[in-house]
């Protein structure tokens, strides 16, 4: 018997949480949500874990494949929990292992918030 959950897919045209930073000032609520996302990524270990998941084949990685970031397993679990709390990752337990996936709209949202800067 499998306890795997089917995760709903987000529509690709889901509106990002916030406008580009160069479009208009963020509201207080937008700033709080954006800061939480970037705060979670401000730790080098978390950024490495997020990058490992995002760049892993299929956009999903087993914790067993991404744990080699120079800290203990409990510390890896702590950092992955913080990334999940910030809405950057989702997880699914499959047997003994936990698999992590980047939320579908996270990378697009980050790119949208930062905006596209053209250099002349």
C-alpha cells in the first residue's frame, strides 16, 4: 500500500505574488511575503539545497541525493524545513526517503519580482 499523495498542479498563468521591484513600490503585505522568500534563501546552506533540488533532473530530488552540503543530517533537515515553511519547496515521503520539489511558480516569481534589467 502506498501513502503517496498526488499534488495538484498550479496553472502556468498563476499570477506572481508581487510586481517587479522596478514597477512600483511593494505594499506592506507584498514586502512581507517577498522578504520571507529571500530570507529563507539568504543562508548559504539553504541556497545550496534549493539549487540542488531546482537543478536536479526532473526538478525533484531525494534528500539522500542532496545532503552532502558540509553540515550534519539534522542541520540539513532543519534547513529543508525552513525552505518548506517559506513556500519554496514541497516534499513527499516515499518509503524511507523524502523527495523535495521546487514549488512550480517559485523560480518564475523570483524572476518576475527582480524584473528584467536591460543594460545599454
